[in-house]
């Protein structure tokens, strides 16, 4: 009798596991198509990464064709948008090394810290106080502008455990204003509107443009030296993802404890383990433990995993939810963009004068 009961208890688990695997495979195939689409010259030339194409394509599918996917696959989509996301963000650390950060010295590090901290503070304040956004949407929008675009939005989304549509709105801001920077920054510099030397251009571009690909695309229109400096400064901003996530995790934990009436100093602090994994892999990359071929292969697989995560988030996003806060989130992104251009330029000129 117990054997029959055991078999009955296990019976529902098999379809669930199979459905989850099918869901993961479906997201993987979708992400493969997205990766191919993102490599089309017209899209790649705009500096639009597969991550961004993934969330857009996923959102289109999730709103127009989601009924064509079996309900049992939803667990696989959720796995890709949550657990796979954390793993992929951790492996993003293999793209950064301490040696590269050291190359730009104190000036690059100072610009990165000032831009990241000020943008997060201004974005959170403007989003919540001026635009009346909820905390998560304001933080996600600020993080995308302050640190590393879509990858930062993903990392914050995992820490905040926010709704997918909030991430979609933040990514939309990254796409719009980051792409705008790719065209405006080189134009302003070459037209003489920005009086920056090679170092200043590298600091400004790397310190204020949203995505890594957008930084490279913009700076490549200036000079190879400016591109090199801008890329390193940008990766320094990426490195700051770790301490920022730890602070945010601590803040969120304290807020939840206070809301639950927990005693001060009690309760668990939500330390995002993937942020520590990110830091560990930065150290691994800095020690050159892995061969270059292995690092390159892992980075390619990691980009694909991030694309899967963004695609899955898009599938879980509903346009009706975006409509509620879309214009206000976009307005917050616009405020941050004005700050990145104006405030970022002032920070760059001040730091270059101080350390240059």
C-alpha cells in the first residue's frame, strides 16, 4: 500500500519537472533566435545588445502569443527569469579585472563612484518624490542609468524581487537614452560643443553612458585611446555593482524588518549571494587563472544566459501594467539623463582638473 501511495505522490512531480525543462528549452530556443536577430548589422550598429532585443521580443510574445505556450512551461520561464538570472549576473564578473581598473587610476575610479552614487540618489528621489513611482521602479530606473544598463536592472530586479514589468520599464529607459548618447556624444565632441581632451572624453563617455556596447559604439567615433579609457571606466562602474547591491540588500532587509515590527538588530539581512559571486569571479579574472579561450567561451555563454533571463522577463511582462507607470518612469529616466550629461560633465571636468 505504501508503495502505491509513494507512486501516487511522485506522479504529479514528473509532469511538473518535464514542463519546467520544456519551458527552459523554449526560452533557450527563443534566446538563440534573439541572439541571431541582434547580430543583424542594422541592430548591432546601434549598440543594442541581445539582452535588450530579448526583453522586447519576449514582451511581444508574452502579450500577443502567450496562450500558445502550455501552462506547465511557466515554471521554466520563471526559473530563467530568476535563478538563471542570478547565476548569469555572478559570471558577469569575468568581464572585469582589477588591473584594468587600475589603468585609469584615481581619476577614473572617482568619476565612476561620483556618477553612480549621485545618479542612484537623484533617481530614487526623483522617481519616488517627483514622479510618485513605487520604490522598486524608481530604484530599477536609477540603477540602469547609474551602473551598467540592462545588466544592472537584472541584478537589482533579483535583489528587490520586483515584478517583471518594472524591469521592462527601466530597460526601456536604458534603450532610449543610451542609444541617444551614442549619437549625441560624438556629435557634440566633434562639433566643438564639448571641450574635452582624450582622457576627458574617455572619462565622460565611460562614466555616463548606460550600456557597455553603447560606450564602445560612442567612443569609437573619437579615437582608439578614448575608447580604451571609456571602456575601462565603464567596467569600473560595473564593478561598483557589488557594494551597491550589498547596501541595497541591507536597506531592503531593514525596511522589511521594520514593516514586520521586528526588533532592531534582529532578522536576516538579505545579502545577494550572486553579488559575492560576481566579486569572486572578478578576482579570478584578475589572477589570470583561466586561459583566455576559456574566459571568452564563458563570457559568450554568460551573455546567452543573460539573454535568456531578459527574454523570460519579457514573457512575464504585461503591457497593461507598464501603462500605469510608463510615462512617469520614462520621465524619471529623462531627469537622470539630464543629470548624466550636465552633472557628469561637471564631475569629469572637476576630477580631471584635480587629478590631471
